[in-house]
C-alpha cells in the first residue's frame, strides 16, 4: 500500500512519485490550498492538495484529525522560508496526486497533543494515547533494551528457557494471584511472583546459564514503579559467585545504556555496603545525584534531658540522625510544617530542626525550639559534625532506626527535588553485604530480607543460630537514580544449610517439605553452586525514557487500584462458571465493585 514510510521522505526523493499511508495528524486550509501533516510510525511529512483536481480536493476538504488515508504524490522542495528543521522531511513536501480515505475517525475523546489530559482518560483510550510520538518512542526504547539484552546474553552463552505461569503458591514476600483449578476442586494454582525456584531447578538440571524475559505477578499495593503484572529479566548461572554475576551485569548494563540511550556508565561502578548506604542515606537504594547525607549524632545527645533524643540514643535498635540542608535556613515555618507532615507517613512523630543564623556566635546564633534541651557540648558537636554554616538548616530524626531511616531517607529525596539539588544524568551503584534477616518486633521473629534461598556470607555461617541479626547475606542490588533496578544473590545449594536457614525463619521441616519439597529434593542430587539476578525491565525503560511512572512504558498498564480502564477488568464472572470451579463469592458488607475501584 506504500512505497515509503513518512519518516523516510527527504530530499533524496526529489521529483519522485511515492505512495504513503498513515493518519492525519493535522489539516490546515490556507485559502484554497489544503495542507495535511501525515503521520505514521516512522515520522511526519507534509502533503499539499491543490484545487486543480476538484474531485480529490473535495475529498481532502473532508479530512479530519486521525483519518486514515493513502496518498500518491510527487516530492518537491518546500517554498523558501517554510522549511521545518525539526523533522527529517522538513525541507520537502509531497504534492498530492491521488487521495483515498481508508477509514474515518469520529471526534476524539481528547486531543493527542493536549498535555492536560488526565491519566484515567489516557488509559481508557490507550490505543489513542499510544499514537502520541512520545509514547511510541518509549515503546521503541523498550524494544531496543530487550533486543540489546537478548543479543548480549546470547553472546555470553545463556539459553532462553520459559518457566511455568501456573504454579504452586510459595511465600515470597507478597500476596499471590490465585487461579482456581477446575479439575482439582478447592485447589488453586498461583501466578509466579518470580521464576526463582524453577531457575534453581534449571541449574540442578545442568543448563548452567539460563535467562528469560518474563512476566511476574504480585498482588500488592501499587505506586509509580509497581504494577500487578510486570516484566523482568531473570537469569541464573552455575559455578558462579557474586563477582561473576556482578561483573556480567555491569557489562550488560553498560552495553544497554550505550545501545539504547548512548550513555556511558562508569567502569567499574561504585559499591556501598548495606550498612553504609543506610547510615549515609537512610535507604538501601540511594539516589547519589542528591548531595545530602545523614549524620549520626546519638553519641552527642545520649545524656541530654530531652527524652525524644536520649531515648533512641540509648536504645540498641534506635537511631538519632541529622540531615544538613545547605541554604535551608530561609525555609519558612509553613514549609517545615509540610515536611513534618510528610515524614509522619513513615511513622516519625515529629521533625526537630535547627536554623543556623550565625554559626560563629555559637548557641546564640542558632534558632530552634529544641535548643533549650541540648547542652553546649551537644550543640557544638552537632555543628562540627554536620559542617553547618550560616543560612543552613539541620533536620533531626530520633526513633527506632527503621523509622528514622525511612523518614529521613525519604525527606532527603524530597528536599533534593524541592530545592533543585538533583544532578542530571545517571548515577549507578551496587549495594552489597545485606543483612540475612530482618527482625519484626510485632511478632518477634526473623524474616528473610531477600528470599529464603539466599546464601549467608561464608564468614558468618557460624552465627546463624547465635547472632542471626549480624549475619550478612551474599546478596547484591543494582541501584540507579534511587531505584532498585535489579537484585540477586548467591543461592544455597547445600540441603543442610538450607534447612538451617528455614529453621531460623520459623519454617520447620514439615512446612519446608510442603512448600519447597521439590526444590529440597533436587538439591540432594548433585546441585552445583549457583547465583543469579533479576532486573525490572519496566523500571529500566522508565528511567532511560525520563518517564515518571512505569505505566508510561507499558503498552496496556493497570491503574493504582489494579484495574484496566480499557477492558474494564477485573470483572464479575458468570455464576455457572464459578460453580464449575467450586467457588462461591462472598463480598464483605457494603462492598461493591465501585468500592473496589
């Protein structure tokens, strides 16, 4: 139906007759001459219709935005002064010789170039939203990423293997999406949160190097970088340790960034231990583009009369930290109150602060409601440790370490964006030496910080039972601009060590066999040492494209309530189908479909 795409038309085709197809991006009537910007996947070209052919011109007069048309025309230079240097075809235009309307378009529910359109409307008419050049380019970029991934891993000796989508529910940190079985009444499959167990089985099978670009499913609360179904690069290697996997991934990510966005990442990438990342940034996925850091001051305030500080300072699980904000002293009280409200989301009970008006004047040059509770020694120590100067502001967090880290870590990022402190570009790093376990004070037990198949650090294995909270794992996360793009670990391949870890997690032998028996059996038959990693493809594409949500790099995403506005999913099921599955639906009182949306 065409000889060229719109994006291929340039001066090399001068005086040639060509055929084009596409959508009417815009139609303009200039006093008897009709101009149409014709758009297809590759670009835009201007087509001119003169009134010399009355029949064709009459058809051109009926054209409206998003009509689908076919044009035969002759390529010619644009009149001097009308060139458009912003597009490839900007020096030429096509004189229409024939015109066929392939399909008409009703008035659009929104204009494609209107940036004020709500996301709900865009998602309801996603097939129109995807016509916008920026959306098309994001899908192109995603394609370049996946293509580059496949080429790199194929060349590195990996084999692409599919793993089951209908599988057994296993505890992996989030709720499973469940699928009822018709042939096994009362029993359910689960959609995989990851192919973790199967890729370990593939290593036991002798495959040695596996990868898969795979759909995963998690029934969890959503946000900008989460979806109920998401895509990840999953890979596993036999006879590999941390250095092997991390070295391969670094090379792959440098390859991806060069191929997809022509950006060179550092070689090698910086590394932070988990403890250092939490101490300096309050986060295990720090955004290194923001030049703000947390500073511990618990030792300076452990003896003050201010229990808000001295309590956490003397608590083994507590933390008192300061966040120094250069130039923050001009911040009005209303803005400080807003930040106080913000950190309360993370459990912080308040946000103490000191404004530095005149650092040389000591206590007299400072302004804060908490100064009267602090000793001169504590004030002097805080000023020295934070390097605060005139016009600066110091925020404080004092509580359980987890709360302080989450609150000040989030505040650090918020301040970086609000005060325009974020450097441009990409800042990537590895975070290593994660704790093996995290302790939940509510139920008094330990949980795996990553997953229960992560191997403990060889130097810490003897402490599994005696000091579990200080056992490091052989896990590693790849972080970019404050997002965890990927994470992995060396796996446990020794059945006895695996059972010791299960025991520490409160999983006895019977429960372990019930949930993971097929993996534990496999480990008995000559399982090799193995390590792997999984990368969020959606997040990679989001950061590369400059989008602020992974929904903008997924063709047909769900809303934050896990609904599809395009297809109106999820939907109710015919009662007969439910009976066939031995299922009866019982809604909580007063709950309806509208409530769930």
